[in-house]
């Protein structure tokens, strides 16, 4: 691979001009257009020759139906790493984020959902976010509420103000007194532990806690079904997507086949959930086209920024075609991530 420092100053300037032109127009950039728009001080013929050299080095490619050139993934990578000048979010964008997020201070999921939606609108890409990973959150208190003769509502009060509820099926003969006693035992022995630690050690911690038959039977359910009861990471909503309409309106998705590919990506959350989960500890992360480990994302760029407050960790960002205004989007993603952290504090 050709290293960025092996490009001449003229090659860098021409490459920058082609990238910016293609981002703005979605049309291959020709030498006449570059000469007219960017005033590089050289003739269209010289620009054409430089573009040809950049194509030989793998930074541009030449669609058969056009005289212009289109940037490759490598061109975008050099543009992001060494050429681009970051544009901070505008005052208007900052105000929009403030007004959209400020009303959801007490609900983690609501903050994350709104942040993904408004980020999609501001960037005109697909806003996306991963709600905080819960395995490292500490259980403060567990409440058991009978809702029928065979069903309990479990209310998890977790540190950092996170609340979760799930239902658990129980034997019909368990008395309300047994439910209260089991709640006392669970709180006494599990409070102060992370959900992950609870799953790993609950059998050992409850081994000598068996009392009357109803209590023992109920405690055995918590031990036997610990993976389902104390693993809250798989709950619906762990990945939040904004409106795919933002992407659907872009030229890259004008064909029916590309539109179908996009819908498959956004309707099945597993791929994007995995992509976001791998970025929780990375700070700012930008993967362009073929840099994405899954080939289904090879036409997309993902720009994400992780957020963390105490034990709460998550990630927020956007997905769009590789032709995106990186200079503006990166700043917006980072600013939104810091805002989410501020609200979670």
C-alpha cells in the first residue's frame, strides 16, 4: 500500500478536491470541474494527469460511463486521517441537540433514543445508538411483585438510576409471605453485586438459604434460570435506530436492490448491534467501506463515539454511504456523545 506521505503536495490537493466534489455532488469529478472550482493554479491537463496517477495508486477509480473519477475507501481514509479539517457543530445544531435532549434527564433509554434520532436528522444519515451495557451495573435492590397466582414482576433497581422489569413464572402454590421472604434473601445476598457477578455466583450464594418448601422452590427458580433473569442486555431496545428515510433519500439508494439491502440492514438489528457492541470502549471510531469486518457493511461508513458515566457504557453514532461529509459529521457525533454523558451524570 502507498503511504500518505508518498503523495506529493499536488496529489494531496487534487485528492482533496475530488473527495469534496464527490461528497457534495455524488457525481464523478472531472479535471475541468476541479480546475474551475478549486483554483489549484495548474491546468486541467495537469489535474487530469495527477488524477490518473492517483488512480494508479489506488485512491481514485474511473467509472466506465464517465470521464470523472470517484474516491476509493483508501482516499476517504487519507482524507479523514491527514487532509480534512474538522468543522465544529454549528450553534444551531448545538441548540437543536440541547432542546431535544434536555427533557429526558431521568430515563437512560429515552436520552439514547432521542440522541440517535436527532443525530440522524442533523447529519442526514442513519442515527444509531447502543443503550448502556448493563452487565457491569450494580444491583441496589430487587422487588418482587405478585401480578397473578403464577407470575411475579421483578423490578431491578440498578446503580446509576437504571430501572428494569421482567416477568417470572412461578408455582401457583407460592404464598405472598414466601415471596416477601425470598425478596429479603435475594436483597441480603445479591445487593451490591454486578449482574454479571450475580449470574456467576448466585448458586453458591443461595446454597444454604433454603427455608420452607415454597421459598426453596422459588429460590431454585432464580438459580436455575439465572441466565435469563439476570441477563438484561438482550432486552428489546438495546440498539436504537433513527429513521432510515434519511439514507433512503440519498442517490446511493436510488436503485431498488440497494434500497432492499438497506432495509435488510435496518430491520434486522443483529448486525448493527454487533458492530456497535465492538465499539463500546474505542472512543471515536470511524470504519470506512471495506474496513468494516462484515461484508454487508462494505458500502457504508460508521462513525461512532462511546460514552461512559460510572459503570454505564454505550455508543452513539451514524451510518451512511462512504460519501459523507466527514468533517461535519465527526464533530456532531462527538458533541452528541459528550451531551449524553452530561445528561446521564
